[in-house]
C-alpha cells in the first residue's frame, strides 16, 4: 500500500452558509519529491472536486498558489511534502478576505502594486533604438525584478495586517525600489514623492517576516531600507 500523507485543509464555502472549518484528508505519496500542490491536486481530482485553490504553472513562476503551510507562507508547487510535519495544516494567506477555501481576494494587493506605477517612466525623447543600460546598472536589478507577486511576503507582515489600507507592504515596495534603482527610469523624484508618507513607506518596522516568507529568496526589507536611505540623502 502507498505511504499516506495526512493533511488538514481550511474549508469555507460562503454560499453554503457554514462556518469555516479544517477538513482532514489522507492522500498517497504518488511520486518521489512530491509537492504540496500534488497533494491538493490529488484531493481535488480523486477525493473532493469542490476543493478550491489557485494554481497555474506548477513551477514557482506564476505566483498563484501562495498559501499558509504549517503556519509559514509559501508556494504549494515548490514546497516538498517530505519536509513538512504532519498533519500538514494548509490555510489561505493570512489577513486576506477568503473567497472560497484557499482562494483569497487579491484585489487590494494588486491595487497597491499599481500605485507604485510598475513600469518605466521617461520624459526624454524616445531613442532610435532601445534605451541602453550598462551591465553594472543592469546588475542592480538582480534581487528586485524576480518578484512573482505571490503575496507571501506582504501577507506575512504584521505592519500590513494592521495598516494594510495605507502601508503599501513589502511586495509593492520591493517593486517600487526595482524602478528606483533602474538607471533608465526618469521618474525617481516622483516615485520618492509618492512614497514620502508616514504610512505608505514608513510603516515598515523591520520585522523581516517578508524575507523569511519570500519563496524566491528576495529581501524586501533591504529594498525598503534602500528607499529610506535614498530619500534621506535627497533631503540632505
Ligand atoms: Fe505557479 Fe505555484 S503554481 S507559482
């Protein structure tokens, strides 16, 4: 008989009118190196087709399956079952409005991302060819651009839990820094102006949950500190 994995999965169906509850499941180990997403897929395809969760790439690229796994945020598709204490507690990302089961409402998260204007802004004439960037300037984007917007960092941040209506949170601020350090962007002053606010930026209190939670090993705290230091420099 296959070795079995025990899971305890958050369930909530607002249309049924029931309260949320944790449901126990047992699924077989179906392959070596099995991931948590494989277990959720097994439940959906073989045990309970109503289990609802997001996933797409299955490779840690799309960022759609951020979950709280045994109390720690991470991506189901790259989290190995073997390293997890059982029963594996699987919950939606913390502090988020639950739409159904493991699916949360990401609208506010993406609205905050849009607020930092995550695109290159320029005022100089468009060059005949592309805007060039020296290799050493391109290197400054490493550790910034790889964010997949899964929300694992932002939803692990107590400052965002308490002030998420006004504090932009680690993911949006990491992306703000990504454009601030981009040598081709010409709106750095406006970007600083937009962040110069007691809540939008300065509600980061260096708790550092974000860097622990990031499945891409990025460091939003360092990015936020870089923004703060750069803003201090422009004041002096
Ligand atoms: Fe795309 Fe996990 S399914 S990141």
